[in-house]
């Protein structure tokens, strides 16, 4: 439970009582008495409001992601009862798109009219480098968050690494959840709430002409899920609670950023991607045509395919002529090719034709998405489609937000019911 046992228990008892029966449908009751009773029930305990703010965290090796729920259906009596600290926290989180030098709210990802625990509001998506966790804790202390929140739902390796920091510095307990479980549940919830969540690249065989198109992911199972963070995990997903990790690699987003920092002197992921976008990996890699003079027809290998990543860097004249941009682009292609190869092999072994790529490696990184789409299309001869999601990187944090007090299953069920009963346009 993310907000302390007493507030959540008080709310649970309240919604289970006759004063506010549980709502089986996501639609709010039009009955005025029901609305009055609901408001009266909430007013019985100030602790119910003090259980806010609601958020989930995914503390990764490189980035920390935070999903914050901002309730919009606030009545006048609630505003009167709401603590000044809580109002300040809400105002600070929702009125800014940047927090200090490194914290950012991705305003384009905001989801509105979302219902959670019987409340309607907006979901905000916030990220900051995990290396800045100390500053985040200082901010939580300065804004008074530590006075309201006793327990935080968290996932990712950092939920273990920073557990003592949260306890000692701001007296918060981290309720840790499995990152693969929260990842999948977050994906399913986002897809239900956002009809255009999933997309692919049409004309994937021509990277320069490929176009982003919406994909109907309403019948998702089975699918391969490739989570590209600092490292990579590959899952075979057969249902919301039926999945297994089938592969992975240590060569992921962390490898890309680390090598780019060494080779180019850049300092951030965004800088590395900008360099890669302007570079040419063929000046760094050894291609099939460099070995065979063209295509290798016997095995169907196109002359433009990479035969050896960084294969030309053993030659001094080649090393002196390459640019930082070329090195960054070659690093990106190397990591992307490796991920694509593993994903294709896993899809083939599991006999699954949908491969979904998620993770912060794909954030502000359309070049890698198109490379992955091309690789899936080329090596499968068009039988495999690489799929991507709008909220990549945030699904673990979203799953954490929904995880407490059985809310995860309820939220998925209610959202699915709402989707199924919505009138067709």
C-alpha cells in the first residue's frame, strides 16, 4: 500500500460500506443521492485526502520514472479540507514541465479523464536521472511530501538500492513490486485507456520512407515483449498473468550511452542520439560489400548489411577520418542490430508474430525504432512486425501506481469494461 495503512484502510472501509457501494461500471452514477453519500463518506476522514498524492516509481539504472495521478473531480468541501502541503505538491508537479536542470514532465504523454479508485483525473509522466536521486529526496523533503506519504510503490533495481536512502532521509518506506509484472500490467492499462497507444512503421523496408501508423492492439496475446532499458529483457506474454522471461542481453541502452560518452565525449542520452542522427555508421562498420564486393547472393545477404560492427576501426586511416557523429551512429546501429537479432530469434522460437519494443532506450530515438522495424521486416521476410508504444519507459511506474490495495486488477477490469461498452464511432 503506497500511502500508509490507515488512510487506505479507511477508504477501503468507506467504499465497501452501504454509504458508497462499489461501482461495477466505470460510468459515474447520475443519482444525486449517491453522489451526496459518496462525498459525505469521503468527508468522514481527513486521512482519506492525506493519503494523496498518488504516484508510482520505476527506479532504473539510468532513469527514474514517476507517474502521478492528479484528481480533477474535487468538490468544494474537499478543497477546504485538503492540506496546504498537498495543494503545493500538486501545483508544483502539474504546473511545471521541468524540475531543476534534469527533471522533466513529458507533457505530450499526459492522459486525461482517467478513472482510478473511483476518482477521475489526469496521469502525468515525469522522469529524471537516477544519479539525481539525492536531489529528488531533498525536493520531497522541501515540498513537504514526506509529511504526507509514508509508503511509496516502486519497482526496478533502484527500489532495492535506494531503500535505505528513502527511509533515513525522508522516512518513507518503499513497497517493492516485481518490475516485469508491473511493466506488463502498465502496458495493458495504457493500451485500454489510449486507443492509439500502439503503432508500427509502414514501409519498414525503406527507412527513409517509413511512416508511423496506429496498430490495433486490442487483442494482444500472444506477443513478445522486448524491454530495452540499461540492459534488455525479452518476455513471451500469453496473458496478463501468464508470461515468462525467455532471453535478454547486457548490451542495451546503458551500453550505448556509456560507449558514446567514451568515444565522443557526450554527457547525456539526448546528446548521444543527436550525434548518432547526424552520423554514418558505414564509415565505421565493415559491410558485406566490403568483403564480397557486393551482395552475398548464396545466403541472401544484402551488400549494405553490417558484417562486422566497428570492423573498419582497425585501420589507422579509417580511424583518423571518422567523426564523433559516425562513431555514435555506429554504436547505435551495433546495439540496435543485436537487440533486433535476439528479438527475431525469440519470436521464431515461440512462433509469435507480434514483437513489442518498450523502454527508455527508445525515448527520443526514432532512428532506432526504424532500424528495429527494418530488421524485423527484412530478416522475417515480412512475417514479423515490430510494434512500439507511446508511453515507452513509463509502464513499470504506471503498474506501480495501480498496484496498491488490489487496484491493479480492478482498474484493468473496469477500463476493459468501459472500452467494451463504449458506443462505436
